[in-house]
């Protein structure tokens, strides 16, 4: 499928951008928020599909640390895999997402016909793509963003600079609330 004039364009490989976030998430937390298994997370990190941008594993016993943005990308990869998009196309989409500005991700819709992944940043681009007549599905990155944000707010994070554990805001976690109150 080729884009129409002024329409959506296939994703292209870009350069990775350094994270400026102050909170990182360990593997089990990233898995819970993204809805994936630890085995998937480990495989994707080892093969370079989605590597942790905060802290990679340096050998046995070290903990990977994922940024919020990494967790959003993990969830997007999971959605693409669930719909049958080819792994090479997912790799291209992930590389493109790494190159985008943080604020841009929230307004982006990723569309795919199963063979190619397209970025659409306006309703007109979505309409142009749909007029091709093929079966298309889309992922509204802003919705994924909010899902991950809600999930992570219930889980534990870690301050990147100090390593301090940040307790999520889960009202059902009475022990965590007591610890937090005692620390103040």
C-alpha cells in the first residue's frame, strides 16, 4: 500500500533518543503494565526489539530499568503482535517511535494493513489510509499512553538518580500506605 499525497507515510528508521525521565521501572513492573510475560520482555531486550533505555542488564543479577516511554512501546509491540503484524515491521515501528519527541507520541495513531505500519497524526491521514479499501487496524498511542500511566500509578517505580523505591498509589495496598506515611 502506498501513501496518498499528503497522506500517511510508512515509518522509517530513526535514531534513539536519551530518556530524561526521573523514574524507572523494573522488569516485573514493566511486564504488568504492558500486559506481557517476563519471558517476552527478556527476549525482546536480548534481541534489541525493545531495550531498556534507563539501565540495561550487565550480566547475571543486574536489574534492567525501563522508562515510562519504554513501557508504552512494550504495550504497543504487544498489540501489534496480537494482531499478526510481522516482526520486521514491528522493529521498524519501534525504531520510529524511539526517534519521536515525547509529546508527539500521545497524538499519534499507528495504522497497519498487516504488512506495513503507518503513522497518522491527523484525522485526514487516517481517512486517506482507509480509502485504500484494504483491511486496516489502528492503535491510538494516546490511549495506550493513558492505559500505561494508569497501570504504573498502581505499581512501584524507582528513582533513577537515587535508586529509591517509589510506591504506587494503590488504595488497596495498605502496607505500602503505612510505610509511606511513616517515612514522612
